[in-house]
C-alpha cells in the first residue's frame, strides 16, 4: 500500500472510530437528564463529566501524548468514554459520577490527540504528494467533521427508535402529535 493510501486509510479509521464512539455517547448524553432524572442524576453526571473535562484539559492531553503517544492516547481515551456508556446500564450516583469524571478526562485527551493526529497525517500527506500543506490540513479536517457530524443523525435516530414507536414514515414526519413533556 502506498504511503498516500495508508495515510488516508488511517485518517478514515480515526474518523469512523469517532463516529461510532460519539453516536453512542451523544445519544446517551443528549438524553441524560431525561432518562436519569431521579434526584438529578443525569444532570449531576454531566456536570461531573464537564468538570473533569475542564480540569484536565490544560495538562492531561500534553502529558498523555508525551508519555504514550498519539495512537495510545486516542485508544485509552475511547475506553474512558466506553466506561461512561457502560455505567449507564446501571445508573447510580456511585457509578455515573466517577464515570463522568473519567469520560471528561478522556474527552480532553481524545480531542487533542485526534487534532494532532489529523494535522500530522495531513502534513505527511502534503509532503508525500507535494500539495499545499494548509489545503491538505483543511481537507483532512473537512473529511473528519463530515464523517463525525453524522453521529448526531445516527444518535438522534437511535434515540427516537428506542424512546418512540420505531422509525417514522416520511408521511408522518410533518404530522407528529406526540406529547414530549
């Protein structure tokens, strides 16, 4: 496999991984205050998640990338998200709050490592293909966000199927009369 194809394949794998991870995570996150409303558990878990993200964003990404590298940082960070997702199968304060902090710490490292990985890959691709590096970086991030943003469509569709009455037909989309209170 040529270097060009290998670089593109690796970037696509990162994009698809983020798509799958965030399809499940955002689906749960978007419904957290609804499905875990008892005693404000869902809101508390999201608060823990974003507190962990805020507290760890300054030092944890740099430290983890330097110690274990970009790829391992992304892999370990994905595990942090998976812990939060799995803990939603047994939603209690003692499971979701720590899992929220772990996922928050994972978020800062994952997004930093992903951005650096795509940038480094784009620079390598630009060097191999003799293309403008700024254009290639923009192109690679365009590919990433095109694929990544599909998670909102898939996550909301799955949430709708799980909480609703299955897939709506196109004729029903404009005639929704469900009470969502």
